[in-house]
C-alpha cells in the first residue's frame, strides 16, 4: 500500500495493466466453453455417422465458426498481452526512477551521522535489491491480480453450476495451498534476510577495497580480502541450501495436497460423465476449467512469495525513507542566525544587534554517538574579518569544531550562531568556504573540481583562483591542462596537488566565512609559501578559522584558541599567548629545541616549526 501511495503517478499504468489482464483472462475462460461446444457437435456428428446417417446439417458450419471463435480469442490474447507487457515495462522503468531518485534525495538530506555508520557499498547494494524486488513484484502483481481473481471466481461459479461438490473441493484447495505457501515463505524469508546481510557486508567491503586499492596492495592483503569476500558468499551457499531444501520440501507437500484434491475433481467429472450426468462436451469443458483452476492457485502462491520478498525489500527501503533528516542525533541545536528567526521566536522588542560577531559559540558541548564529549563548554566569538587559529593536540577536537560550524552534527548542549544562516542548512553552508583536512575531490576534470561550489564560474574565474592557489603552476605541465581527468577522489594527483585544488575550490566559492583545516599540510615549503600568499589575500575581510600546521602561519592570526582535554585553555593574541606559558608558548619553545623528546611532543600537535 505504501509503495502504491508512493508511486501514485503510476496509477494509470496499474489500471491499464489490470484491464489488459482482465481482457486476457476473459479470452482464456472462453476457450473451454468453445472447445466444449465443439466436442458436443463433433460427438453428435460422429454418433450420427456411426449409425449410418448423414452428417447432421450445419455441423461443419458450427465447428468452423467455433474454430474461428478460438482464433479470435487467441488473437485478442496475443495483442492485448503485448500491450499490457509494454505498459508493464514502462511502469517498472518509471517506478525504478521514482524509487531511486527519492532514495537518493533522502540520502542527500540525511545527517552526517548516518554516513559515519554505513559502508557506501552496502547502501548501494541495499538500494538495488530493494528496488528490484519491489518493482518486480508490482509489475507481476498488477499483471496477475485481476487474472487470478477472475479465473478463481469464474471457475468456482461454473463448477458450482454444473455440480456443487466440485466447487467445494476447489474452495478447500485454494486456502490450503495459500496457507502452506505462507508457512514456507516465513522461514524462507528469514533465511533470505540472513543471506542479504552477508551479501551487503561483502559488497560494502568490496566497494571500499576497490576504492583503496593501493593500501590493499601495499599491505599485500589481496588474498585475505578475497578470502573474507569469499567467506561471506560461502555462507550464502549454506543458507541457500537450507532455504531451498525447506522450500522444495514444502512445495512437494503443497503440490501433493493439490494433486490429491484434483484427483478427486477428475474422478467426480469422469464418473459423472460415464453415468450420463455430463455430456462429453461438458466433460472436456470441465477438465479444461480444472486445468485453469490450477493456475491461480500457483500464481497466488507466487504472489505470496514475492510479496514477502518485496515487503522485506521495501522495509529496508522505507527504513531509510523514514529516517528524519532533521534528527541529527544531538539534543542541542544546529547553527542558526537569531536575526533570521521568525518574529514570533525573537524576544519582544529586540532588534538585530549591530556589530554582532560573525560566528559565536556559546557553551557548546559535543560528543560523537554516546561517547564521552570531545568538546566541552566551548565559548568564543569571531568578529567579522577576524582570523582565529585553533591549536590543540591531534585528536583534540579541532576538526570537530569545523563539523559543528558546518552543521554536520548537532551539539549536545549550547548554541552556535552564524550570521546569515537561514533555517535550512544549505543557507548556512553557502556562507562558509572550507578546505577540509582530507581534500576529498571528485572524479572529473580539474576545472570541474575547482568549480564544484560554483558550477557557473567562467574559465577565466577558474584560472584566476587556480593562479592564487598555485594550481596553475602544475596544470601548465599537464597536456590537457584544466581538462585533465583526475580519477576517483583525485587519485591521479599528488597529495599537495589535491590540496591546492581544494584550496582553489574554496577560493572560488567566495564565502564570507573561510575555514582552513590544515589546508596546506601536504605541501612542500615552496608551494606552501605560494598557496599561503593566495590564502592571505583571501582571508582579508573574511572571518577565517585556521587550523594550521605551521607555527609561522599561526603567528599571523588575530587570536589563537588553544584546546586542552576538550576545553578551551586560553584565548588571546599570538603575542599574549607566547608570553602566557600555555600550549602555544610550549609549542614555540619546542620548535626551537633540538632534543628528541621535544620533537616527539611537537608531533602530538600535528605542528611543524
Ligand atoms: N565521525 C566520528 N565519529 C566518532 N568519533 C569521531 C569522529 N570524528 C572524530 N572522532 C573523534 O573525535 C575526536 C576529535 O577528532 P578531531 O576533531 O578530528 O581532532 P583534531 O582535528 O583536533 O585532530 C577524536 O578522538 C576522534 O577519534
Ligand atoms: Mg583534524
């Protein structure tokens, strides 16, 4: 029902397919009547000739007409079934499109937390299976449902008209068979789910391995990865064995039951014909009718089977569709701009404040999942145009502050205000240009990657930022220049080249807030100096958050925030903090020290002198 509601625009197709099926069934039901009538004519004529009489008048004409009626019924079936088949194909293509795009739309809206816990290959495998099973079911169901209903009713009515015990036996056969099928399906389905889990896990790992082939090869783990993959699939063999044994055993039982019931039906028909209650024509008609009666029984069980499969498939589909994109897991709030708040939520009489900070963290506490907080009571303001650096140990929560600022996670406590952030996340994110710690590029050309945040940018604009981010320097050496394909996630580039493209991408976005999370960590000193110049230009008149990896960069910011054990330790200008004896002062002294212990301590901060 939910799938139907979900794909309401396909209703004309469902109806069309059902009408086609009804016409086909009607033509099918006519056949036993026609052959039955022909049999009576033939038997009459044969009897007359055997008695030495002439062929009865009109007998030939009757059988010719009846044969023509058979031809008409078959032609109707031929044509209408092809029209219905065409509708079915179009319907399933449309359904696949609707279900896939809605799923993608939902995934794109889901909070980061969802992706932290899922393998991308698993997401894809699950989507494909769900959609295939649901689509197959809907197609066959709309094809079969009316046929089954009409055939069942017709067979029951006609057999009841001729001799009621036939109808009684059939009425027993249907529900018995259905019940046995439902029994079979339940266990079958449970095993199917276990099988799918293995396939999903294997597919998830598969995609991950393909994406990180260098790591796999360099650690010589090809064999063990293959083994693990094989193990998952081996497990499905055993499960399939159990599943198939069960299914075939149950199928044997239910078909045997059906055979016995049909034995009774045929026995009744034969004996009553011999006793003269049925004419030979009626007998032929009834026998054909019984053969038709078997079909809906078997179809029905097929529908039960595939319905259960589709319902399992649609369950995992709807599980994802039911996730609330707004539920970011935290009890706290996402970044917002109080001045963009609807009038009703702003305190009466308050005006948008002038000279407000561009970004303000107030008592922000956050932890991933249910773990201990990574950040505790983080409070600071960043004024428009200010450059703020974050310093703290590796794993100290610097990148986490960036994630919170971008609204990837909701804080547990406290609030984050970002000037210009609307109620939806995309308006917040439009205000922020970011260079992530891991450059994360896409397959495609260099130009496409630089323009990712502004696809409408001109080639001249792209080249201008490429110049400032020292991308132009290496692009000049590439035969295809900006049209060079860089491979999945930028695989064909060096770490430093990727980072420079990521910097250019953020530059082109031209947002009022700039976040640099170790944006130049993979660069050599020379190119770092080049990029740094571009970044210095860019940071002018922009509120900037810098997680720097070089102390000389940090020395030039307006304020430094040092983090210790998830809390803010100090906030102050580089000069103030150099003299305060805190973390920053310690780093400064460490970089000038030559002792091994000091070098080691420095490493904990991801910082170089
Ligand atoms: N997506 C995540 N899920 C769970 N824990 C995470 C996630 N990202 C980071 N962490 C943890 O949060 C802590 C802070 O990480 P991070 O902010 O990346 O540190 P930094 O950038 O200062 O080196 C680390 O202990 C890390 O293990
Ligand atoms: Mg980090």
